[in-house]
């Protein structure tokens, strides 16, 4: 996807939810979208992960995220990791990937070569710090 498409999608999400200030709460946004949000201590497994599980009525999305643990995992890192996972939810090609039954996890500070990961990072930046 082009950067402009990613930014436009983030802007549309913000507009649809009436979010007009820079204090975007990605966890609240996930809940508003009906995503089941689960905080925990996942150690080195992942910082955040989103998956779709089949079930009645088409299934459900689950977003797992590692809780804040200063100084190792500050609140800002948690917010970015959750916003990154929302990129996989809101960006259409990424959602298709999730609907295939494949889950996705993110490790903060890890540099990704994967295009989908870079796109999700771009979405998170546009969501948390819109123009």
C-alpha cells in the first residue's frame, strides 16, 4: 500500500470515531470496534498480537498486549504496539491475512523487513500523530 493510502485510512478511522485530539487511546478504539482486548504479561513472546478466531456469527478479533512495565515497556510503547496491531485490523489487505486464520504478533524495537509490518507501523504513526 502507498503511504498516502495508509494515512488516509488512519484519518478515516479517527474521523469515524470522532477523535480530533492527539491523545488517541488505541485500546479504547479497539474496544469500540468490538475487538476483545486482553492485557497480560507475555514475557518475551510478544508485545502485542491480534488474531481472528472463527465462531458463531463470523468469529471475533482478539488483541493481546503486554502491560506497561517501566522502564522496559513504557506506556508509549504499549500504545504504539496496540496501534500497530490496529493497522492490521483496519488496513484491508492485512485484515484479509487475519481472516485466513494467521495471527500476528509484534516485538517492540524489532526492525522488520516485511512490507506488512512497515505498513502497520506507518498506520500506527498516522493514528497516534495525525497531521
